[in-house]
């Protein structure tokens, strides 16, 4: 899947609407009971960025961004201002062999958890702890590296060789999305004044 590692204008995404989306098929029986089937086990967010456009320069920025992405052809990063930070959280425990750990965010309600993988990490927002000690980022045996495009943390050999030590992280993240339209439909109402329809975005899962 074609992906441009560039962030949608954050000042415009600040005024957008949308959020997490699931897909559930519901079969309602004649008795009034129903059966529900979870069609998607993973979340797929959807947004409408038209609400964030306040000025002509905003619309100009959207138009340029749309041209560069060729409509639905190329994905990009999107900052969901309602959910863009991971508070300090464990992402695994060292076992003496594992080097790589996926960054994920856990959403909890009662006894139920939902784990969401984070694949678009924001540069310079990461702090990592192993056994409650802050670890330096780098290529040394006692350091770690993070892939900002996949959310994979790789521990140095000395850290990975330990056992039973909690790996914790905090960071900011973007959502990988694409335009969900190939037509940017705007109307020229009068000189330098435009109006526009919805401008939908949808999360993409195949981010490689």
C-alpha cells in the first residue's frame, strides 16, 4: 500500500469530527431476540475534516494536500486530537530472548480490555523504561531503537538478555489514514469565498 509519511495539517485536524469505528452484523429474530456478529476485530477510525476549514488559506492547504495524495491513492498521518497520547504503559516483559516489542495502547472498561497497535509514532515523543529505569535511544547493547513507521521497539542485546523486567513506554502517535473520496467538491459562492461538502478520511490498516 502506498503511504506518504507526512502529517495532515494539524491546525485543520483540530476542528475535525470522527473517531473509532467497528463493524457489527445484527440479525434480529422474529422473537425480538438478536444475534450479533463481530465482523471487525480491529478498530478502523473515520473522520470528516471539512469542519476544521475556517479560512481560504485552510482550503488552499487542503487542496494542495489532496492533489499531492492523488485523492484516495496515498495514505498519510493524521493527528486525532481526541486520542494522540499513550500514557506510561507496559508493552511487554523481557524473557531473555525477545528483541522486538510492538507499541500498543490498552483501553480498559471493567474487566474488559481492548489493545490497539500504534504504528505511526511521533518523532521525539518517546520515553522508554526497562525495570523502571529510563533507557537511552541508540544502537548500543544497553539502548533501544524505535521504528516510527511501524511502532516496533527493538531492545539492545544487553537489555533483551534480561528476564522478568517490565518494558514501559510513553509516546505520541498519529493515525494512518487516506482520503475516502477522489473528488474534492467545493463551491465558489463569491469572490474568495468557498463552501464545501464533507471531506472524509478513513483509517488504513495495510500501512507498509
